[in-house]
C-alpha cells in the first residue's frame, strides 16, 4: 500500500505531475509514484496537502461499484419534491467530490419523472441507484433497474491517491524513494 513509504496524512508537495507518474516531496524525502493503469487524475505541480490513500471513496464509486440503470414506471404525486430528494441523496453519496449532474439524469430524466415513465439514471453506481430507488419507494413510486453492467468479480479494485484536492485514480501505484544525494559528474 502507498502508506508503507509515505505515511498517511504526511504533508506533501507535488514537484512533478506527468500522465504516468508524479514526484512528491515531504519534509524528509522525495518519492516517485508510478501510476499503474491510471483511470483519472487531477494533479498539478505545486499542489500541496496531506497525503492519503483510499480503496473506498466517493471518487471511486463509478470505478469500484456495480453499475445499473434505473427506470421509473409510475407517476409521483409530487414530482418536484421527489426530484429534490433524489438530488439530495445523490449529493450525499458524492460528498462534494463530483458534480451530481455527472450521474444525476439523462436529458429526458426530468420529463420522465414528471410523466412517471422512463429512465432516471443511466449507468449509475449501485449505491447511488439504491438510494434513488429508496427515495422513489418512499414516494410510492415504482421503479425497476437493469442487471449490473459488470458482474461481481468483474469490478477492478481501483485506488485513490489524494493530496488536498488533487488526486489520481489507478489500479495500483509503485512508490520509490528518490536519492537525496546528487550524482557525481564523470571524472569526480
């Protein structure tokens, strides 16, 4: 795990951020972290924050969860209220790490909610889909969902490296401590 060389919560600065690796500095050392099968990243040189790694986090929902679509097949008594509750539940799952519109609706979902028929969520992480289904059930609205697009065991265990608001999502990371000594020039 990443925390074996870089302690969890250690203050770090991103010295180099490339597509396949980063160099981080701590008060005591410099580390190169190679990203193995990187899926997503938001990391820039100069970013600072406490180093953390996660195997479960709102940023990982779309990567490590089963994915389903949710359909509505009955009309809510108060569509606006249900819409607001669905939004709140999705925002609670995402905890501010993603824009809810990323998952929230297809272009026709709002109309489908008003009509009581059609798709609400398209290819959403299972925990979010379950939360939306529960909200609909509390409003006496019938729903159904597709079988998972990935079967259990097909989900890859992605990990998250977090530095303040900067992050990298990858299947794995390879961490190497860089030498603090300057290499000698030839002939020295």
